[in-house]
């Protein structure tokens, strides 16, 4: 039987088909086939190359942050992204030594100073100044203070408000890491913080409260005490938290408000239920930390109101994380109260013993009559 013919059984026994008749006609490849065969693999190779180059660039910037400075000095639309990335690099604990690099801080401060003077109000210049403020706040050198104070005092247009907020936040971060008295030589720092603490916007006032607490000067503490009566709960809570860290028991009243799980005033601005729950939990956690800080700093404070407030937070309907932290703080508060009472009892016994010893020598006890 010939190999090039195949018998197909049909009703017509004489019907046969050539094997050539079974093959499709030969046609030139269409454009889609060429794209799939050649173009797509080429794009994949290109993307892999670009990703590799990007990783290499990131590594280079992490190991040589001055590459960011060079990018920031170019008139490029991506400058704000370089400032954002540099702030992230400085926040990385493995880059701690960069925070003491006065030359790098000085270069960034100079760039921010020039941008403030240029007064660009479009989106990208505003982002650039904002991220530069964030980056400068991570440094531990005093060289950054003058330009951050300048940014915190400058608002020529409402669009510039984010820059001012970022500068205040960065001043608070810098002050939190500064040694005592390190900022005392900057005459404009305290006026800038005090001015922000009186701003009509609660966001600026609450941020200023944080910075004032970190500054820890008599003028700052006095201002924080007045801010306990602010109409905004966020401002009151920040003021109370920072005062509690200093051991100031005038924060007790507002701390009680923070530790009340039923309070709703601070949640009014949150439109979503998840947002309200998150903020309520955040206020409770901050209140617990502040209560613990006050007890640690001031062993003469009356802790009874705090104990009562914290006890409410061990209720089973509250989130487990809140209950656990409340129980830990409650144990510490009660231990400190017990230690204080024991010390007071010991002091009373010592005083009584001294009086009795004196009476044996012929002296009269208070109230003793002949």
C-alpha cells in the first residue's frame, strides 16, 4: 500500500485522499505572531534590565546619599521623589550615622532655603519642600534648625500649609532627639512654636503641642498647661500627653478624658466606622502610655483617679490589645501606689519614734498637757 495515500472508509469505497490534502495551506506569519515571538520577549528583557538598574541605583543612593543631593539640585520634576526617598533612607535604623552628617544636613538645608525663597506654589515645589522638611527632621545636628524654623513660620498662601505642618512635625522630632539645652541658642525657635500653638487650625496647634513638650522649657510647659483647655480634643490630648511625660499632674483631668472609652467628641471628624474605631483605640493607647509616664516621673501624684480610669479599660467588650495594655499599666500604677503608701507609713513611724524618744528626755509631745 503506498505510504502517500490514506484510505478513509466511507460509503464510497473508491474514495481516497492524498496526505497532502490533509495539511493547511502555507501562509506568511501575521503581525500578532511576530509580536508574541519577538517583541514581547524583548520587552521582558528590557523590563528586567530596568528593574536591575533601578535596584542598583537604590543601592547606590543608600550607600551614597549624596547621589540624592545631586538629584535634588537638578531642575527635574522628580526632585520631590528624591527628597521623599532620602527621608525614608534617613529613617532606616541601619543609616543612623547619616543623621550626624553635618555636611549632608547643610546641603539639604541650603536646598530647602532656596526653595522657600523661590516661593513656588505648584504641586511639585510644595511636595519638594514638604519632603525636605521630613528629611531634615531626622538629623541630630543643630544645623537644620534655622531653615526648619523658617519653614514653620512661612505661609504666604494656603497651599503652603503642608510645608509649615511638616516643618513643625520635624522640629518636634528633632527636639525629641536633642540633648538638654541644645536648642537654647536658636532665638526664633520658641516664638515659632508658640505662634503655631495659637493658630486657628487644630492640626497646627496639636503638632505645636508635641513640639513644645519636646522642647521642655518653662515657657513651653506654661503654654501646654493653658492648652489643656483648648476647644479641640486633639490639642488637649497632645498637651496632656506631653505634660504627663514631664510628670506634671495637672494633666490628670484630661488624661481621664482620654481613658474614657465612651467619649466621642474626638471621633466626630471621622466619617467611617473603621476610622472612628482606630482613633478611639489610638487615644486609649496614648492615654495609657501617658498615665504610665506620669506615674514614673511623679511619685507624689495622686494616682487614684488614674487607677479607676484604667480599670474601666479591662472590660471584656474592649479590644484584647487595649485590655492587655490596661492590665499591665494597672499593675504598675497599683505597685507605685503601694510603694508610696509604704514609704509614707514608714516615715510616720520614724517620726513617731523620734517624738517618743524625745519625750523620754523630758520633752513634751504635741498636745501634751501637765
